[in-house]
């Protein structure tokens, strides 16, 4: 049975896509079969894995509207155990359709579509858009757990109450099994007091929801290699495997595998 993990936070630029791509790649390198689903119309995860719009005709939007099956839009990546379901700006259209139609159960479309491929993968990672709209609700409804990247900067925890409330609502109404897998501090710099303060705040409020390895909390450091690797269409471990960002995401994968 596969585990479905949604990477979500309605704030933009906090490291969702970077986490989705690099966690997926790290799990694949640890010999797990991984499917990364790009559920953001901006398609940054798709681009970050080396695909451009002209490389593929169909994407997650066509699956969501029932025109294609999930297995028909899966793309291979450079890593043998990592597959990708691409996105495209056309996915914004789905929001309108969600609101227009009167049929119930639209929150569960993705969950239903995943059934077809669930047994083929050990992990299904979903990258979600910077909003708490119907697309993210679909991700949360399909997921077993959620990882919340928290950018280590001023106002880091702002908006978190709203996100946690959405998680609570989805749990109550659609997906009672949904768990918070953990909060992941991102773009951490050890010289920066603000970073330290954010980590302290998270420790204080969500101590048992931080990832750790060998008794150290896992934080994703601010790393130029992490920022550069998408422009080469590669996860960081295929760009600079020994860089601190790459090591941090491998630690995250290890900690997730250890707790499985
Ligand atoms: N740990 C990091 N160190 C340096 N740059 C990062 C790091 N994580 C993300 N970035 C960069 O910050 C920007 C936003 O990250 P991204 O993962 O796209 O966030 P989101 O998906 O939440 O919008 C991107 O340009 C990305 O390359
Ligand atoms: Mg993103």
C-alpha cells in the first residue's frame, strides 16, 4: 500500500515545490517507487524535473476532468524509480468547474483517480498550489498525511492557523485519516537569529511534529544549489549530491522511512 503525502501551505515561496521534488527524488534514490503529482497550475515541479510545456500533451487537468486516465499522463524522469504527473496552467480552469457544477464529491476527484495507480508506488507526493482553494482541498482529501514547509523568516507562522483549520475541516468532513506528518523549516540559515527563533517557535508549539534524525531536528538550509537545480531540470541530488540542501532532503527521506 502506498502512502500519499501532500506538501501544502497556502503561502507562496515557502519551499513547497522544492520539498516535493527533492523529497520525492530522495525517496526514489532510497529505492522506493515514487510518483510525484504536480497539482500546481504554475507547473514548477514539472519544469524542475526537466519538462517544458511542449514535451507533453496531457496533464493532471485532463485527468481531473475525466478526459485521460492517470496512467496515461505519467512521465518518466531521470531517476528510474521516480515518475511524474505533470501540470499545466490549464489546471486553473478546474477551479471554475469545481464551483460551477452542482454535483457533490468534487473534493474527492483526485482521491478517486489515484486508486488506479496506488499499488504501483510506495509513495505518492503531491505538490500543491499557494492557495486553500479546491485544488488544495483535493490534495488534502487524497492524502494520508501532510507536510507543511515553513519558511524561516519574519511572519513565518502567520497564516498557519488558517491552514490548520482547513486541515481540521477536511479531517472532519472528508478524510478522517489525514495526519500532519510534520512541519519542515525551510531556507534556514544558522547565522540568522530569525531562523533560530522560527525553529524555537515551532519547537514550542509543535515539538512532536518536527522531523528529526539522530536526535537533531531536520531543517532545510538556505542553499544556492537547491535554488539552482530546477534550472537544470534536476532534483538537487542529481546536481550536487553532497551539497547541504541535498543532504538535508536525504535526511528527511530517511526519517520518513524510519517512521514508516
Ligand atoms: N532551501 C532553499 N534554499 C535556497 N532557495 C530555496 C530553498 N527552498 C526554496 N528555494 C527557492 O525559493 C523559491 C521558492 O521556493 P518554492 O519551492 O518554489 O516555493 P513554493 O512552491 O512554496 O512556492 C524558489 O526560487 C526556490 O528555488
Ligand atoms: Mg510551488
